[in-house]
C-alpha cells in the first residue's frame, strides 16, 4: 500500500477560517488514514510550521485531532521554521526539524521530493 504524505502549509497567523479549515481537514484525513491502518505522514512546511505551537494548546478547537495524529508527524521543515519564526516552538514541543535538503542561506529544509520519488501520494493543505 503506498504512503500518503499530508503537508500543511496554511498560516495560523492569518486568523482566518480558511487556514483553520485547511489544517482541520489535514488532521481529519491523517486520522482517517491512520485508523484504516494506512501508511501516512503528516508534515508542516512554509508558514504551516507555526501550527504545532497552536494546535498543542488544550483550548484550540483542533487540539484533540492533533493529539490523535501526533504520532504520524514526520517532521517540520527546519528552514521554513527558521524563516517564519517557529523553530524554537517546534523544538520545545519535541518535534523533529527536518533539514534533509541543503539550500543556500538556510540550515536546510524538508525535501518533499523524497515522497514523490517513493511513489507516495502528496496532498497539500
């Protein structure tokens, strides 16, 4: 069974319903695939690297979903987290900062092409 990679790029700092709707649907799909026993990874990229620090808050409406799929988080793009000020918050939560793609003027970022190369389905929210 092929892997599904779910990538969250929406920005919680926009304060809009669209960003919350995107992360909510990403978490629901991750949970659905997990419950079916399918191979699924959840990753945070771009401004989406800000989400974990929000989702971990017990009062957040998506906290329960986040906690249910936390074991499926494959990482948070390190270069993106650096750029968007989320690296310390991600580290404080014990999540992995992925830096497997060297890129000038960064400390490296997550390489999404690894999923494509492995034949995974890549879904971006």
